């Protein structure tokens, strides 16, 4: 778990000459307050990592903001009565394509 926390940039300990992580008082405090934040706000490390990415990536933040502000729109060439089936079929095709990548 510490490796993941470091990898996503939530805590960045110094390294010894041989590559061992060196946790001093500041790093231990960050780990403790991270645990308190996760517990008090009922969020996970993955969510915190995503928040970190959003803080560092303005384009990602803009895309997420746009998504939250947008409304679903039916494609013009799809009849209202077919919209649900159209979206379900598209979803199934995407899942099938993703499965082939694994």
C-alpha cells in the first residue's frame, strides 16, 4: 500500500543511497492525516489519487467539469423509442472490444 501511496504522489518519502524509503516525521504525519481524511470522509485511496490527478492536470479537470455539466443527448439518427436499445448495444460492443484487449 505504501508503494501505491507513493506512486500516485500522495506521500513522497526521501530515499537512502541504497533506495530504501526514509520516513521522517513529516511523512508519518502525512500518512496519519491521510488515514484520518479517508476515514472521516469515507473515501478510498483510488479516489484520493484521482483528486491528485485532477489537481495536477487542468485538462482532466476541465473534462470532468464538462461531463458533470452536460446533459445526455439522443443521437439525431436514433428514434426516441430505440435510444435505450442503441445505448445498450453500444455498451455491449465496447465491453466486447475491451475484453479482446485483455
